[in-house]
């Protein structure tokens, strides 16, 4: 047998191993924000925020008496449609991956589902804050316009702290919608579930509190709608009331969201 001697100079160097860097979180958030506008439902939902703000402001200018021309009136008129639309945007921001069948592509490009959901949550938060800023700005214009047209003194009866509570109340509503989207992962089911939780369940709990005295003291600690209404009415100003808000948030948002994320990470994407 003869041995073949190979010179080290003839050995080709192995190609350098390619380093694949994960997609930055900022890019994920930008992508999720863009996806909120891409679908027709998401686009019209976001557009309706500005449209309804203008309609609500115009309604106050036309129908409200002179004594009610104040910033609080405009804020309340604008805040009602916002409290309905913003949770729907949060729901569609999550469930679009399944209803639009884009989840397989998304989770192939970004295998870490928790990062995708985190980006969706941050994008939802940004949309909520910007939407409320637009609504507050429209209310400012309406208040200035109304007082000028009717020759009244401009009344600014909503403090910065009160505005922050209204913003927090809308963010809580969006968090409920986001949680339902994560748990159910179906647009229709999550939207129906939101209206059940926000409209039907509070009535049942209020009725139970009336007929059962022991539940009357327990209701504020488990009824998220009770604490959310307190935020809108700027009545959350004591440590006990903030503790109630933390309790309902833990029951209706934190715990279901953790359970939903566990199932989402293990579920098959089709």
C-alpha cells in the first residue's frame, strides 16, 4: 500500500460560518404597526378614530347647551366611541395572524412567539396612546371653537391627572381585548367575548351584588368594568381603589394572558 501525502497548502480553508442575528425588536414593532394598517378592517378601525372624534365634537357643538360647553363635555363625548373602538383594534392586532393566515410566515421568520406577541402588545400600546392624543387634541379644538362661536369663556375642567386616568382606562380596555385575542385567537369569538365581558357580565355582577349582601363588598375587587368606570370618572384616587384596579387587572388580564401565552406557544400554526 502506498500512502498519499497531502500538502497543507493544498487544503482549502473551510468557509466561515455565517452568523444569523435575530430580527431587532424595533423592527418587529414597526412591522406590527404596519400590519395594523394593512388589512381593510384595521385601516377603517384606525380611520374611524379620527372620524368619530370629529363627529362627537360636532355633536356637542350643535346639541349641547351653552352651560355644557366645557372641555369635560368634549372629552366624554369623544371618549365613549374610543372605549369601544380601541379594544377592537387590540383584538384584530392579535387575531389577524390566524384570520389572515399570516401566522405561519410570521412564526417562521421569528420562531420566538413570545417576541412576536410582545411586539404586538407594544404596538397596541402605541396605537392606544397616539389615538387618545388625537382624541384629546380634537377635543381641545372643539372646546376653543365652541367657546368662540358662542361667546363664552373657555373652560378647561379636566386636569392632567384626570386625563391620565382616562388614558389608563382606555389602555385597560385595550388590554382586555388583547388578552381575549391571545386566548381565543379568533376575531369573531374575541369580539363577541369582549362585549360579553364588558356589557353582559357587569350587569350580572351588579345584580348579584344587589341580591347578595356579602358579594357587594367583593364586587369591586373582581369586576374590571367597575374599576374601569372609576378611571373614566376620575374616582380612583385612594390606595384602596388602586388596589381594586390591581386586583381586577390580575384576574381579567394578567392571569388569562399568561395561560393564553402558554397555549399559544405550544399550539400548531396552520
